[in-house]
């Protein structure tokens, strides 16, 4: 049994030797600091060096994410496999997924499975989840817009 579990891990390490050579610690920029910097700043340098930046202290994000995620698992179980996309693996594991996207100029796209939940759903978790989606998306949208604006100037 150990050999079967070790072999995929060994294959992963051998297949991607670059990850073993370099650990990336992305530059961290607070939301407020991002609003104050110009295009010849840490943002551009960090993206040129590592290709990513960690944006921190986004207003309302931490609290909204915590409230949103605290209801997600139970909501997905309450909805069942008819509404939530589920994949059942041979080992008995079940993966359930919600997906969403926010498009430039258009904004937040609906999470189809959540939009299909009747407003009088008996699931308290789903109602709480739905109630927090807008706040969460607003925080993400504010961060995305500011980041995009700083890269465009």
C-alpha cells in the first residue's frame, strides 16, 4: 500500500524538478498601498520577477470569505447531487463543485446552481451562503479593478 501511495508522489517530484529548485515568496502589497503606487513600482517589479503578487487587507474580504465558506459545505450537501456538480470516485470519495466567474465590464456571473435554489429553500446554510455572495464578490471585484487599473496606467 505504501508503494502505491509513494509512486505517484515520486513521479510528481521527478516530473517537475523546477519546483524543487525554487521557492517563490510573492511580494505582498496591501490594498491601500496598491491604491497609492504608480506603474513603476513594486507591483511591476514583482510581476516581472515572480509573475505574481499577494494582495492583502482587501476591505471586507476576510470577514466575507469566512462567512461565505462557513456555510458552503453544508449547503452543497443540502442541495444534493441533482443541483451541485458531483463526481464520485472509485475509492468512495465524492467531489462537489460550484463555479463562478467575474468578467471585465460585465461583472459577476451567476452561480447557476445557487441561482436555481428557490428563495424559500429550507436550507439555512444555502440561504446564508446566498446572502453573503454579493458582499464577497464586491470585495473581489474591488481588488480586481484596482489591480487592473494599476497595470493599465
